[in-house]
């Protein structure tokens, strides 16, 4: 395959191969709900240049590969990236996922695509219709492709780290439980992982309502729908499950996770600025403050929503006290983020550490903006100048000045991950009982201080002890 050279700010260059065919195209019809097939063998040279046309491709059967210019000796470690997007959106070629900075650190970076929404994660009526989670099978096929082909661009198939964020982080965890993935990757990075809290037995009716069908979904019935009909049906379905991931991997068996070395972490304020949630918290803050009532009333006013999100009734008083002592005081937003993201990270870290895996935990804490969901992405990939309005909204004003540069928090985080991908330790104490240490990254860009130390004991204690089980209700 033919790629493109890209110059880097330090005067070097990396090679980029975009829209590399990994699987046969997922066409419309029943094939869109079938198990993936390897891409047909090709002869000659397949064009994979870094062009605007290829950057605009949104295919789910391709990968993007970025590697150091000197990657010719087949010894470079490989970082495989799985994008997030609530199992319904996103793509490996999003500008924030540019692998150039990590390639400068000596890593071969492979960003994999996978099927999403109904095509990727709708369980079908019978096993004969195909796998329940076609998106997972797409990733497995991509990992097998890496094992067979990555040496051709200088990667070492024996040193593969699987990394992902949000839904991508949950998919990394899921693949740790999947025996078919044994030997395909050797380390893992889970950033703000999140997955559905309710299973499909509770969603069969809403599935049929969304599809406007009395029948259980089969590959044939789903394949008979046009892409427009599928999109409309999924949107109806997602609106019925707005407080949870509408689709995704379920259920996790934490004791089945392979005990490989792992980095797992979260943002302290994952969803405190989430649309709708932020406005509710703002109204509560103004109202309670104006009336002079105790701040804990802010939490009690949204207690029904907290219970619906899975806060156990027996822990509700303690949780209400907890969320109003954590700054910024945004009880609903904090509950949403802690229940949907930080609870998962805590559970994965606990299970892996208990199984004997080397686990390193981290947490980002707020600066000019609360440390919110996705803010670590432009830090990891050094893309603080890509989509400046989105970066400012996520990371705060003057993000490049505060967080970028060779000594900034972005470089610190990226270096820790790159060191881990190379087989080393990220540079802080392991997460294990009784201390449960975690590295703290300060989004303000200021040096470590008593209010934001560089390391903390048990940052997920309240999440672990007060938020109950991962799943709400019966499956």
C-alpha cells in the first residue's frame, strides 16, 4: 500500500496510511448485520495516501496507520486506538485522533473502525443470524490483521497495546474478557470507559417500537430496511434510552478479564457541563442560594433522578452529602458522570488489581474548565490546535498555552502512555489495596499543590462505596 509523508513540528516526519481496507465493505442489506469478512487480497499497490478525499471517508471496514519514518526494523510497539461515541457515533479519522505525536514517540498507531448503532450492537433473534456484537467482531478482525500485517510498516505484533476512550474504553475492557482476543494484544489503556447499565431483555419492547415491527429483529428483516429507515429507527430507539447508552456491550463478567498491564483513568467532572444537566444544576444553584437553604438541598431536589441513575436508596443520604462537598457543586451532573463513567473505571481497576494485574490509575482535575469528558483526547494526541472552538469548549480558554508545550500536562500524559506502550511503567505508584493510588493531572496547568497533588489515594472511594452495582435493575 502507498501512504503519505507528514512533516512534524520538530523537523521529523511520519508516514500515514489512511482508509486501509481491513475487512470487506459492510454493504447494505443482511450483510450489514453479518460477521465481518477479511478484505479481499490485492495485487500491486493499494493507494492509502493522506488526501482530503480519504480523510472524508467514513467507512467502518478500514483503519488508519501512522508510523515513524524510521519504522523499518519491525521492532516498534503498536498502539491500537478504539474511538468512543456512545457506540453510535465517531470514526477513527476524527482530527483529534491524529497519531503523529505518538508516532514521534516511536509508536506505530493503528486506529480501527467498527460498526456502530443497530448494525454493530443490536442482538439478533437467533445465533444463526450472526453475532450479537458485530462491532466487537470488527475489532477482532482488525487485531488479527495487525498480527499478520503490522510488521510490514515496522510494528512488532508481539507488543500491542489496545487503547480506547469512553465507549472505546469499554470495548477495550470487553475484549479483555473475550478469549478470542488472547494473544492479539498485551497491554491496555482504558480512558473514561462507559457501557450500558441495562440489558436487552428490558429493551425488546422499545426495539420493536422503534422498528415499528411486532417481530424480533433478524438479519433479513434488518437488512430489508434502507439506510434512512435504519437511521430513523435508531434515533427513535435512542430517545427512549436517553439516560443510558442505547446500545453497547452487555453484560460484563469482570472476573473473566485477562490480567494484563493496564492504565485506567477518568476525568473528575465527566458530565457536569453536559447539555440539559448543566442547566438543571444552574437553576438549583441559583434557587437554593437565593433562598438561603443548605446546599445539600440542591442534591435532594434531584434525588429521584439519582435513584433512576442507579444510586441505591440506602446510600442516597450519604451520596447527597458527598456531591455538594465536591467542587464545582453540580449534583445532577456529577451523578451522571460518576454513575456512567467513573463507576466503570473503578470497577475495572478493582477487578484487574484483584486478579493480580499491574494497574495504574489516573484522574484529571479541573482548571479553567471542569475536567470533563473528552478533554484528555487533544492532550494524548497533541491536537490542541485542531478545532480550536471544540478544544476551548472542552479544555478551556488558551488551552494550548496552559496545557501544551514540552513541559505541559499534555506532554506529561502522552509521555506516560507512550512509555507504557513501549513496555515500561507510566511513572507513578500502582493502584492496589489498601492505598489505591492514582496519578492526578491538573487541567489548570499549574504545578502540583495541596489542592491538586500529583498523586492521590483512592480518588474513586465514594463512587466505589456509594454507587452500588454496575447494573441497574434486572437485565
